[in-house]
C-alpha cells in the first residue's frame, strides 16, 4: 500500500492527552498514511507512550528531540521527514473524526487542489461544543480567491489542523523561530503558493480548549501582551508579503490589519486583557491616523464602524 499522506503530531508533556489524538489518527478509514510522532523533549511519560504506538503500528514513526527545541524547530524537523505528496499537522491535545483524511484526500484528488480544508468544533472543559465553519457546499478557490478567503476568515480559520497541504507548498517555507505563535507567520504563505484550494465545512476536527492552549486567549481567557505583540508583528509582515506576491490583494490585507486592531481595542476596553495598556494606546493612534481610509474600505463592517466611533473617534 502506497503512503499518500504524512500526519505530523508534535508533543511535549501531554501524556494525558496524546492517546486521544493518536488513536483518532489510527482509527481513520483512510489508511494510506504514515504518522510522525515528534517527542519534543518531554519529561513525563510521553516518550514511552510514543514508543508503544510505534511497536503496535508500522505506520507510526517516532522521533525524539532533546532537550525541547521549541514548536517551530519541531515543526520544521517533522517537515524534513516527509516523503509523501500531502501532509497535515494535528495538535496533540485535539482529535479528528474517522473520515477526516478520506474527506480531505478525496477533495484534493477530485479538484486537483493544493490545499483541502474541512470544518471543526470547539470543545470546552465545561462541556460546551461550538460548531465552527460548517456547511455542505464545496468551494473551489483560485490562488487569489484562496488568500482572500484566508483574510476574511468566513469559510475557515487560519490554524493548520483542518488543512491538508500538498507538500511542495513548503518549498522554501518553514516556521520561524523566536516567535510565540509560529503558524500565524507561515500558513498565509502556503495559501499564496497554492494554485487551488477546496473547502467543505464538515465537523471533522475537534479543537479541545483548555488552559494549556497557546492561543487560549482567542477563546475567552485574558489577552496577554506578548501574544498581542506577536500578532501585531505578523500583520505588518503579512501585508508586505502578500502585497509583493499578490498586489491585487494588498488593500484587503491592510484592511485585515485594521480589522484586527479594532477587535483587540474592543477586548482591552472590555477588560479582557492583562498588561496591554501601552498597546491599546498605539493601536488607537494607528486607527485614528487611518480612520478615513479604514472606514471607506469595502470590507469594513457596520460593527467595525460602530466600534471605531465608540472607542477611537469619540
């Protein structure tokens, strides 16, 4: 049986959660895959657990990085081991539905796409299950349309877990070291490189929200200044990159930055942050200086105009 997909799970001290993620991959109806378990310097029982899976299943390969190399280095190491046409990252604290790989692979084959995307659900410790990006329609997007939808975040979000990538997209692209949230600096570049993207929002991927999530602030916890700084730096990097490679989307990429700024201003003003006052002042200044431009952009929503009036232009 020819291996067609490489599934990569990076793990660090998640012995209590890892089995659920790995078991969900091993239970896939699509079996033409290999699973790379990257043990990133764990000090708990993770290493032994990874070795157990490698003994049970030939498709499982285990690599140990010691000491912990950071998530970017671990992702890049995993990518360097890929020998298949397609690859996907699954987080070690999440899990996937049994038909997810089959669903994604059938779409890239049917549409000769470079990226296939599915929907997801967010699961919370209090038992809440929130469906996200779910719909029956299939959308085939050109390069420009794919990046535009990436910026809109209406049909899918930006994290890698719900996405099957053609491996060639990573030619010359790796995850940067020295950043807090590595994927926000990288995934948009893969969309710029993709000729075709196909999307169908089935509830295939389960994001399990908990205190240890690196991006937990997105789902209710306090916004931290170091995370906010990382996102703000990414916005300017993304504007430069997309403007150079897809000039037709330059203005929409600028809009996406202002949209992010006003949403973060709202969060800070509502008390959903800790230690972000200096950033609040800077973001308001940027929005105030560019208010006329932002307010007349075709993508600016009525809600964003109300937030600008309430928090920036009052």
